[in-house]
C-alpha cells in the first residue's frame, strides 16, 4: 500500500469511494433517501474543485492500481478554533471491502505528520454519535 498526495486526476476514484462508503457506513444513521440520492458525478465535480484549490491536503491510499481510501486534512472550520493552529480531518473514507486492513491508520498517520510539519498543535474531527464503528477507530 502506498499513501500519496491526491491529484485532480484522482477525483473520480475519490468520489466513488465517498459515495460507496457513505452508503454502507451511514445506512441506518442517515435517511435512505439521502444515501440513495448520492451521485458519483456530482461528487466527482466537487472533488475536482476541491483538489484544484490547493488548500489543505488530500491523501489517497493505493493498493496496486486502485485507490482504496482517502483522507482530507484542512484548517479547522470550527468557530471556536484558531485555524492557524488547529487542523481538521474533514473526511476519511475507505472502501468497505478494505476496512480493518490498516489503510485508515496509514491515512491518519500521514495526515497527522503533515499537520505536525505545518505547525498545527491539534487536529480535530467530527463523527456521528451513532457511528460506533468510526468512534472505535478514532
């Protein structure tokens, strides 16, 4: 497995992971209509824009020729945090068939190393209270 910085060319793969993972991880926590309405095409446009902005850092995990997960690190969006010293893991998603193989840990390790290198003193993230699997991971 290789963890590297994402490029705009990765947008479609990231979008596919984003949609597929939401549909599995959030089933029963978010209304089915929302999950069923997720659109890979719209997510691809979102990620193309996000990756061309150059703010924050997005990392992907590759296994051979395939991207299996991604992590998005940004300055904190919390109103009570100083975005110059607090970063946020805005998203971390791994394809369900690759869960519990160390990919999430590798992506988090990379995000935390980058945050340290950019002089952030803390990293936060948001998680649904009902998302027991994610809470155990974090």
